[in-house]
C-alpha cells in the first residue's frame, strides 16, 4: 500500500465530501453559536505550540512532506491565518509560497509547472497562499486570461474537466510519493468581505492592502461561488481533502485550521529517529573523548 493511501484525512464536519455533494450555499461562514474569544485564542495558541513540536519531528524524521493549500475570496483571511497558525515554527523546515498573476516564463509552461517548483521537500511543511487552483477559479471566471497561455488546442467545452483531471492526478502522484496534502477554503460571506474591504480603506495602515479591482470583481461573486463549488467537488479526495472553513469569525477560523493542521501532522506518527546500540556506544566514546580534552 502506498504512503498516500495509508494516510487518512482528519475527521471534521468541515471536511468537503468526496462524493460531489458539497453545496456552497449550505456551507456556514460563521460559527453556529456565540464564542468566548479569549478561550478560542488560547486554544489556537495551544495548537500552534503543538504544531511547532510536530514540525521538529517531521523535519528530523525526513520521510514525509506536508503541503497546506489556502484559497479564498479577497479579504478571506489567508495571510493572517497562515501567520497565526504557523507562528514559531522553525524556518529551516517551513516555506510559504504565494502565487499571483503568472509571469511570462510561467506562461511558457503548463499550468502546474510553477507550483511544482515550490513543493516542499521531505521533512518540510509547505504552504501555498493561492495555488494551482487559481487556474480553475479566477481563470474560469475570466476565460479571457486563457488567451495569454497560448494553448495549442483550447476547447472551452472541455478545458475545465481536463484541468480537474490533471489536478487530481498531480495531487495523487504527490500523495503516493510521501506528500501529505490538505486544502483549506476560507469561506467568507459577501457581507463580511464588504466590512473588511471598507476597513482597508478607512485604516491607513491597511490602505496598502486595498486593490480597487476588488470592488469590480465583487460583481462576479455568483460566478466565483459556482467555480469554488465545482472545484471543491471535483478535487476533494481522500489523498487531498478540502475543508470549507467558516471565515467570518477570524479567531474561530484560525482555531479550526490549527486543529486540522495539528491532527494532520500528529496522524503521521513521526518522531525523532532512534539510534541503534552501536551508535549509542559510539556516542559514549565521543563523550569520553570530549571530556578528556
């Protein structure tokens, strides 16, 4: 049995089913009850400390790579969630890759090429802030972007199903070779996005984050929701699951992500390598030699 099939996704009511039954209009964007913000933040900090310890073991074990993918609408909370959940992890075993509009070099390759360059090595945690899913989300809402990709056999009737098939095969290949893949859709509501965008305008320290194009893009909200729903249904699989995280309440969102990250790493059973008796005797000799110096 391959590595990818041995691993099981953490159980959660937020897990996107593998049978194509996910409906975005039925997915919550906020917790179902009032929460104690201080208690939620304390629980998140505890999970973050546990992630730090598990990352050290993952790095020492050096058999698995862990890839966490974050997708959301603008102002969905990707940056803050990544920063809070992974605070304190050892930079030697951790990397974040952010994907914006593709460069000319990236457009000269297939759409998976640029993310393949940023995959984490064994023993490392990798985070994708946006990802290859932009090609079935933003590009699907704006198919005119395909013109810049210079595809030789472009067929708008089949390209999305072909890309879903490519993504599934790509992720399954990674899973079968030791990369654990978990994907987060931070599900923010239209109303909460409005509030956050207004805050970026009203607060000088956040002005730099505001993109005037986001206002125009909100007119396509139904198209984006359709694209997200289909992408999650087509690509949530046991070896690369999606979790639809309610994102209107930031502390709650971060706690849910931290819990799933923690359970993912814990499920691998990684630990610091044990040495055999011969190596232990060699260490004892080295200790004696050091003490004599």
